C-alpha cells in the first residue's frame, strides 16, 4: 500500500506531518510518498525513516489565502503532483492537510466523480459520548445543495459507515430544525421525501428503519443516528460550533484550575473525566475527513493537524482503501441508476 | 407595566410558570395577566400572590404537535386570547413557553410587522465565556430566507443589542462557512454585500467597523461579535448543537462523578468552575427569545422552561418595553426607507 502525503501548506508546517508519518509507520505497513519541499523535509527525517519513505520534491503549494480554483493551473504544486500520482495508480490513497478547497477541487476534476454521484461530499466523525460516533456529511465541499445531492450524501455516508467504520445496520438522519417530519427548509423537505422513498433505505416492515427522518443538532452527540446528512454550509457551521463550545468549556476549566491549588487537586481527582473528555472532543483522534464520491481514497486533514491527526488520517486512508469503499460506493450508485430512482443521474 | 403570561402548552405544565411569575414579582413591579386554565392555576397560586395577578380563564391551547397555522382559527386558545390583550393595549408585553410557531405566527399576523421589516426574527443570547454574550438571529422564525431578510435581521439585532442589552458600539457578523469575505452560500454572499453597504453600518474610516464580515460557528462563544446573523434553519441548528455539546460534556462529568468518591471530591474542589459553567450554559439564565420586528414586545420561552427561565423571560420583557426597542426599531426602518437602500421595502 502506497500513500501520498502532501507535506505542504499545513498551518503547523512540515514537522508534524513527518512525525505523523513516522508514528503511523511504527504500527502499519505502507509506503509513504511524501510530496513537497525535499530540503525542508530531510531536515526532519531521521536516518531510520529515510529508507522507508519516497520523497517527491516540489516547493510550490496553494497557500490558504489563495483561490481553490488556482489549483488546477498550478501543475507544479504539491497537491497537483500528489493527485497525479494517485490518478496514475502510483499510489492507493492521498492525505493532505493543505488548502482543503484545492484538494477537493483537484480530486473531483482530476480523479473524477464515481458514476452517478452528483457531488462528492466531505465527511467527518463527530465527537460523541457514545461508542459509535456519528458521521456527518457534507461538512464543507458544497455550500449550495439541491435535494438530490442530499440523497447522494445519504448513500455515501451509509456505505462509508457500513464498510469503513464497520457499523452494523447503520441508520441515517437528515439534519433539520426539528424532529417532526414536517420540519425543514425547502431543500431538506424535498430531500426528506427522496431519502424516505429511496429503495436502499426501504427495509421490510419488521426491521427497524434505516432512515430515521429529521434529526436536530443535539442528536449528534448522543448517537441518535449513525449518518447525519446536511449541506456543506450547515455542516461547516455544525463542525465549527462543536469545536467552539468544547473549547470554550475547556477554557473555563483551565482558567479556574490555573488560579487555585484546590482546583488543581480537583482536576487531578477528576482526571478520568478530563481524559475521556479530551479523547472524545480531540479532533486529532478522529483523523481527517474523507472526500466521498471520487474515484479514489482522498483524506482531507484539518489545516491545524498535529502529528497525531496526521497519523490517524493515514490509518483512515489505509482502512478506506482496504475496505474497498470507493468500489462499494460505485456499486451502490450503479444500483441507483438501474433501479430507476426518481432522481436523474446528474452526471449525465 | 402589565405583562401577559401564557400559562398553557409548556412542557412542564403550569407550576413553573406560576413560580417564575412569583419570583419576578419579588424583585420587579408589574402586573401579570395570566392567561390559561384558571382552575389549574389557582391550585398553585398562594394567597399572597392572588391579589397581585389578573387571571383570564381559557382552557384551550395549541398543543406542541399541532400546526402553527391552526392558531389563527383557535380564537379561544390561551395564546390567541393573550395576543389580543396585547394588541388592544391591555398589556405591554407577552411571554409564552407554549407552541413557539403559533406564538410567532399570531404575533406577526395580529400585532403586525413594524413597517419596512421584511420578516420578524427570533433572537437569542448565546452562552459565552466572555462578559458580553453574542446575540444570534434568526434562530427559528424563518427557515428559508432571502438576502434582504438577513440585512433586516442585522438591523434588528443591532438595535436590540444597543437599546435593550445596553452594549456600547455593538458589532455585527454574518454566520458563514469561513471568515474570508469570499466565503458563504449564494444567499449569505448576497447578504454580505447588502450589510456591508448599508448606511447604518458604514462608519467613518477612523472608527472600528460595525460590520465585521463573516464569522464562524466557533466565534460565537468567544464574543468575536455582538450580533450574529443567520437564517432560521441554520440558527436553529446552531442553538441545538450548542445545547447538545454542553449537555454531552456535562454527561461525561456526571457519569465519572457518580462512580467514584475521589471524583466526587474533585468535583467539590472544582465547584467554582462547575457553577460558572452551569451559569454560562444554562438557558434559563438567558431568559427567552424576543421576536423582533413585530409591533409589540413578545418573548418566546423554551418549551422546557423552568421557573427561573420564566422569571428571566419576564425581566427581559420589562427591559424590552422600558427601552422602547420596538419604537427604536421602527425608527431604524423608517430611516432605511428614506435612505433609499438598495433593498425594496418587502412589506409594500
């Protein structure tokens, strides 16, 4: 298994990326193809590591303040070079913590969408108090969505939950402004009908339903459903809000603990709760966000990824490739076409 | 000052409403007009309280599972009766923890919109680690919005922050999927331009800007801006997500503390942090949500309101009435019309 790792454009520079690769190599067998500034990288790569990696030198990259659309013209940039390696079967998956818009754009245009998928979607595991975190998509690839896109996201998420996360009988919910069937905006109301009637989600009467209807923002952290479907604008707000609340609460504790010895003792005695909390809300542990619906495995990591986040994103890439999720998604969309769903094939 | 309090349709029944009224009466001078089942209410009203309140008996109310549109035909329902009292100047404000859709619909149709306001918006204070919590609107009155509505929400929120909350130089942000000016969906991108160019928000070059552009979900809890503008679908997701994350985190602590004596000790030593956290994330403390843009003061409380929430909602109603916010909003929209803003008067 070969995995392209984009070393460029991440907020914390090259070091955490090399460290993450190194950690992943200590537990998994794969060949990292490191794309980026070879000189910078070599300063951080140990003698032991150098024999285990392949380095493709290129110094250009898409800066965070540049337009995603620039990426298509920048053929010398790390993400373009890396994507071409993946496209030409020089690797099995790609991980990048660089400009996410550039990565999504290039993946969609250079690797291509799986036949029948209207729009690829960015998919992420949400922090959760339960054992089976919810998967949420789209969290940023498509800011303006049609109802049919949301149906496709439901299928993409369902296949990922089943095949990559190994969830038995995954359930699907549509993010809305209330649980009642009548709730929603114009697009989610239309999507509700499409998802409800879609054959994949119509099980026999005796089985529990796969599509659980509308869910609310608060349902996500208690695992009411496994797959939460929304447009990329709402999904991004959801993700950032979650980060914001968790970090604001952590801030309250930090400030109190800093000021008093008694509170420090208290924090020590509550260390199990704090460590569980850290684990449950630490994005690094959840890895990156797979871009589902493109023809290969692409994992988009947080721009602020630390070594642990890069390491987890690599594990995710390996798992996604091994599970054959892209092929399973292709099969699901082939069925969609053949079953003559009410939605048109938007790639036609 | 007379305040109509709807006693019906709340999740926890009549008792917390009576208790909330009683508590508010112990600190503020006002006359509560309690609308609802008089027999039920009298069972909870003390001898001392009975002389201080006016009770309007009506037993019908809009159940949570009924359609908001039913409210207009149900002239005997508590919310219809209460709204008519307010409309006919029999009271200065109304507080309800019943069916929020019914209250919003009746307020809009019976009290009427302030001239020039395209859509009234539901407005709420968000939990915050800072001293000056952010105000967020719309959080549920309008699931599908045009860009012009969002401009109106910005004006409504700005006036409320300035006049009712007493914020000096309040700032405004547009909730989006990134901070850069280029971020947003089709509607927020259009709204961005309208708000940026709107005269009220165009201060001279030497003053700090009022409109701070796009903000993200995570900005809300650190008070990056005072007024956060979004459509009612996104606002509802934001609100529920915040509740969900805070309650999931509280759940982690509760479970740990339940299981061990040491953890109980730890929680005791950290009691300052926990009480601050409770205070910052307890919706009861923030009162209800004013419906801004209608001709009178209407406060919509959470269906699950406890006595403290009802009490705080009454304080909010008193403050809103005393500040003359409805009149100030009317003035702001009168200016809007006269300044020949690029937006058409949608009430025309």
